[in-house]
C-alpha cells in the first residue's frame, strides 16, 4: 500500500445542536477533477483527481461512511444530521485517488 500524505488545511467542520438534533456541515477544498475534461493547450485529458472515500466519527464511534465517484462537484459540501448533544466531537477523514488524506474536526456548539 502506498504511503498516505495528510492535508489538514482543506476541511472545515461546523456543527450545531438544536432540540437534540445535531446538524453537521463540512466544506472540503478539493478539485474533484473527473478526468473527462480536455486541457485546451495540449488537447489531452486532465488527469482524474477525486475523493474516493470518507468516514465520520462522533465521539470516536463510526457515524457515516461514504464512497464517492466523479459525480461530485469541486469543493464538495457535506451536510447531515444525527441525534446528539453539545460538546460531541466530530472527526471527518477523506482519502482521494492520489492517497492524500484530508481531515477535519469540530465540536458541537
């Protein structure tokens, strides 16, 4: 298995609780290039560069698993809800097809 590179600057996580329901929003900076677009200068195709998988943990417990493909837009935005409380810790980890790891975390407000 190839060594994974980490990039912690590209994921922002925001979470708020209201009436026992936590709403989590995360923004990921990533080009999400499909590999189907042509480079106008060379005529060749831009190489595929996509996030392929992701996981979310809440207080150390697995809460969500994701598998993505080329149908996700550039700088993807994730939003989901779960039953929780203020102070819960949210950890998000994504891996792209270049084996780069994108991580972000937040505490429920």
